[in-house]
C-alpha cells in the first residue's frame, strides 16, 4: 500500500516536472523570435515592405487610430499631384494597440532589413508616454521576453498587468495558445479568441460600428445621439487610463531611443498628436496637458523633431468612438495634415536632400 502511494507520488512529481519543463521550454522558444508567433501583424508589415519593389520614403507608425486616420491612398495621391516625380512613397505601418515600445520593436526589425526611410511620422498622445500606459498589457503577449522583464516590470505593475506578466512566464502554452495554433495551422481559431481588450483596450470595430463609421456627416439626429452616447460612455475608461499620470517608463525610453536614432542618421521625425473627441480631450486635465506639451517641446529641442497637435481639431461627428476617426474623418484629417505639415516638411527636408545627392 505504502509502496503504491510512493510510486503514485513519484509519478505525479514526474508529470509536474515535465509540464513545468515544457512550459519553460516553449516560453524560451517563443522569446527567440516574437515576430514568428506572437506578433504576426508586425511580421506581415515587414514582409510587405520587403516584397515591395521600392523602399518607402515616409513611414507612418501608430495604433489603430492612425490605421483609421491615415488614408494612405488619398494621401499618396495628393502628394503625387503636388510633387510629381519627386513625390515620396508612403507606407502606413500602423497596427492595433501600438505604443512607442512596440513601435520601436517594429522599427528595429524594419531597419535591420536595410529599409531606411527619409521621414517617420509617429502617433503620440499623453496615454502613450506615461508610466503603465493602456497598451502595455498587450505588449506582454506580443514582444516581452524574459530579459525584458526588469525593464518592463514598473510599467506593468503601474497599470495592474502583473498577472499577464506572470502568466506569460509560467504558463506560456496557455497564454499564447491562440498565437501558437495560428502559427501552426495558418488560421486564427475562433473558439480560442482572447477576451476583448487583451491586445487593445479598444476592441476591433464590429460590423455595426463599421457601418456606422461609413455614414456621412448629415446623419439623422437619432444616429448622432447614439454616437454621442457611445463616445460619452467611454469617459470612465479614458479617465482610468490617465490615473496617476507620469511621463516616464518603458514608452518614454523607447520613444527617445527612436528619436535619437533619427537625429543621428538624418531621418526627419514628426510627432502627431492624434485626433480624439472632445470628451477624450477633456480627460486630459490641465496638469496632464501642460506636462505633455512641455515634454513635446523638450523632445523637439533635444532631438530636432517636430510636434504637431491635432488632438482637439476635429468635430465629434467625424469619430465613430471616442478616439477613432470615421472614413470621412480620416479623409479630412489627411487633407489638413498634408496641406499644413507634410508638404512643407517634405519640401524643406528630405526632398531637398535627395536633389543634392
């Protein structure tokens, strides 16, 4: 009897050791190349850039807010009409829940492949330069490795994402089950879809939202009221993002690392205060706003970059939620940005450099 119990305990211990070893082994393998399994949107962006017949002159880096707001086809057409043969080739490298930490990760992989743009246009906002920003939890799944943990711990603790950090290290097979199955079989298994908000605090637009986003500005009063209610309902969420606002941490370090690289290698950099609704902008208290603008001025002086602020420039009826532009809103934003900023920046900087080469 006792011998059977000892044998059972040994068997159980062996199974537990094997499971722990498997978890550790898979975690270490996933850390070797996050692009292959954990960060497939970035891998897709890089593959498209490498397959293109010409390297881009201008890269746009940002989150889904730039994904919706930067209508690259319309912007390219306008620049072609303005500059003709000297028009820059532009590529929008936006991906969901991007922040400076993940943008820097993507940019480093782009540069390693010999793709060096003349200009980079980056989305920026108070929530993407603060300690423990709202997108930090998603980066645990995408790019955080064991060696990055000491650097990222303060941000993840500040935003309450320590659980995600521990899960990614202790049970990576479960944490990355969807990514692993997608990598193995080529398609994302819908029955293992992560809960909304794992990769982004704002879920991808539903079909209903997409339909609403396509509506023209002269929508009915009822539709306008429904959209306004949707926007206002997000106020507690935005306020929670900004609680304990401090400009420091992982995003700040990676943002300044990128800007220093641009300065050293003669790459023009434009930081764009991404458009948001009036409600969202109101959540930036006077203190937050002053700190943010002061930091932008510091970056401009230190790294020679340019900051342009479009956060409170556009009416709420050009948004389908509190910080994503409708297609019409994206077109209007691109027209204004192209006329006020991009043409001037290309004419004074990279275009002049290309003429003298």
